[in-house]
């Protein structure tokens, strides 16, 4: 007999993970896969991180830590913000988390109550809206396009009917890679302050930018909640380690939640992450590779007839409108994987309203993989692949 299932589980799947599962299933059966679906660097953690973790594994008990993380890591993170953004951060305001995903859980629970409403750009990272819905908080999607660089604006916020209690900004964003400049971020922060709206800034892709640095919300609003991660710039996805910078009023609430939910972040990952900031040359080399991959996409996609996209300012994604090919992006991506082994993500993951004619391509991997993926995609399109649906220009 089936048991009771909480209504909190009734959220959309994180579709990129479903695509990854399908890709891994193909690999298990002997098929090859070009992984352009997930935002996962092909490079390992910095050498200094791996060496520190190895030493700790052999000589440390690797027990629990404080719920908000070990002091040396919190101090290193504070120094990182001063060095990269010119912002002084008290280490007591830093909370180390099990990846940025735990940061979303803790910050959303600490800042919002059931029935609150939180705005965010659409297309946007699906876990924002799915976690909020699981907590009984209403996501308010702000429809954005190339005119807004796929980012929230004061004009869009002014059009929202009803109260707002929070705003999530991601710059660089997932899936589009676009950024909000310092002036725009300051305008959003001022709008939030005037209305007692909690500003949450997802800055996990800081460090991966092309041509200009990303602005931090801490530079325009010291009371913003800032979420960061070692996963992307530092190539530490599987280490599951990230951090938050919290305003004073949320430090103790987040600590109480963290104590009860998670006890502490992974100790071995913390001991390694203390040294993540030592590998700047290595990490800048990764960004140079992403930049070369970005250039390859910008050159090759138009030749394949895919021309509707905003060139990414940062991160390692390109979000493309393929409505001339399909109005069913999940079927399009599934057929592409089945026919060619190329895995990309359907846009419905990021935009449940208009995502049926968009796709996201990750260029976090190697240049050879991207080059081969584009070759296979081009050959597939030449054969008429993906045109089984409506697939007409509108």
C-alpha cells in the first residue's frame, strides 16, 4: 500500500539532472556522449586543494566542525571578497555551506515565511523556484528577454501586482550568462531597501567573466544576502562546498537552522577549500579555456542557423532560441542525444512558460568535446534532425 507523500515534493524536476541521467544510461550501454548539458568544469580542483585534503585525510580526524564552518576558511573567504570586490566582510558574517544549494535552503528558510512572494528573472535557475515552492513561498517570475539582457529591472519590478518579500538576482546568470552592471545592481538594491524587500544575490559564477568583472551586491548593499560556491570558478563541484555572506540579523537564524539540518559542512572539503584561493594562475587558465570555447560557439552556431542568443558575459552557458527548429525542446534534446550522443538541456528547465523553443549549451568542458559536439549537431541538423514538431519560424 502506498504511504503518505508530502505536498512539498510536488515540484518540477531539475531537468538537467534528468538529461544527465539519460546520458549516463547511454554510456552504461556502451554509447558515447558529448556532455554539453551540465555546468561542470572538466578540470579538477586546484592542486593546492587536493594536496591539503590529502594531508588532512592522512593526519586529521575529519570530525564535525562548527555549523558555520572552520574559522580559517571563513577568514580566507572574507579576504577573498576584499581582494576581488574591495568589500570588507567580517568573517563572523560568513557561513560555509554544503555547496550553494544548501545556501539557498538556509537563506530561503531564514528570510521568508509560508505565503511570502519572491521575484526572480525568467529564464532562471530552476532550483530557486522549486525550493521556494517546496517551502510554501510563491516564486514571482519576471519575464525577461534580450532587451533586458535576461536580467530583472526596476521597471519589471514596478509592474508586479501584489507584495514582494524578496528578490533573487544572479549575475552572471544561469542559463544565459548575462550580467547586471554595478549601476543596475545599485538600482535594484535601492528599490529593495525602499520597500523592505530582501535582496539575495547569487554570485557563484564570479570569476568566470569575459571582458569585464562582475559587480557584487555587497558593494551596493552590505545587507544583501550573497551566495557563492567553490564549484564553478574553483572547479570543485563534487566537493560540495560553498558559502554565504549574511547580514547581521540572519547570522544566528541561519546558524540555528544549519545546526539542526546539516550539523556542519563537509570537513575534508573545508580543509581543502582554505587553499582554493592560492591557485589564481591555474584558475585563470581555466577561464581562458572557457573564453576560447565561448568564441568557438559564437563563431559556429550562426553557421548552423542558430542566431538568436545573447552572447554570455560570464559563466559557461549559451542560451539559444531554436524556435525555427522546434516548439518542443525536451523532445528536441532527447532526440539529439539518442541520434548523436550530444547532450544539451531543454529550455523548459529554466523557463516553464516559453522554454519549449530554447536550449542551453554548456561550454564548461574541453574544446575537443565542444568542437565534436558542434560537428555532430551540424550534421544532425543537415539531415533534418529535430524538425518533427511544429518547427517553423514565427
